C-alpha cells in the first residue's frame, strides 16, 4: 500500500485547511469588529478577539496534526502515543464538524471534511504502532520473567 503518499497528502491538506480556518476566523473577526455587531449585549471587541483567538488555536492544532503526518511520511514510521492521540482527536473533530457542516454550509464542505477524515484514518491504520507485530503481540511468560528453556 502507498502509505507514505497518503500521509503526505493528508499533511498538506491539513496544513492548507489550517491556513483557511485561520483566514476565515480573521475575516469574521474583522466583520464583527467593523460592523459593531453584538449578540445578546456582548462586547463587540470581546467577540472579535475571541474569534481571532479561537481561529488561531484551531489553526495551530491543525498545523500540529499536519506536522505529525508529515513526519510520519518522511520517516515512514508510526507516530508515538501522543501523535496517535492527536491524530485520533483530529479525526473525531473532522467527523463532528463534518456532521454540522451539512446543515450550515452544505454538501461540498461535508465531502471535503470526510475526505480529510478518510486520509487521517487511513494514515493511522496504515502505520502500526511501534512494538506490535502483524501477527499480534508476543506472549509473555508468566510472572513477567523469561521462562527457562527446556533441556
């Protein structure tokens, strides 16, 4: 299977998505600030700054996920435990955001998010965690010590 190209494409896609999310939230913050929009009496400055911070945090999160995938592709090895957890949360996030995007944005956004979800999940499944063999883990001897060899 071509696991390195899949991980590289997923990395580039997540990095482009991070830039897009950052730009979208920056523009939304500017619109809220310049229009002096308020929601339930909230301060418009707090709303625009919150939008910028939220977009920045989400963009950095997606960039970090992209870096983990790019490292996977370059080294051709599975990520560590933290990297796997990060990519699992990325996959779950794309699934949840994809479900919401159908009603809010439309089917093309849903399709894009599901493609990214598929790339991340395929990358995770293509690389085994280090220390596990394809046939399963090696059985341990009882007592946590090596069993004596029969004579």
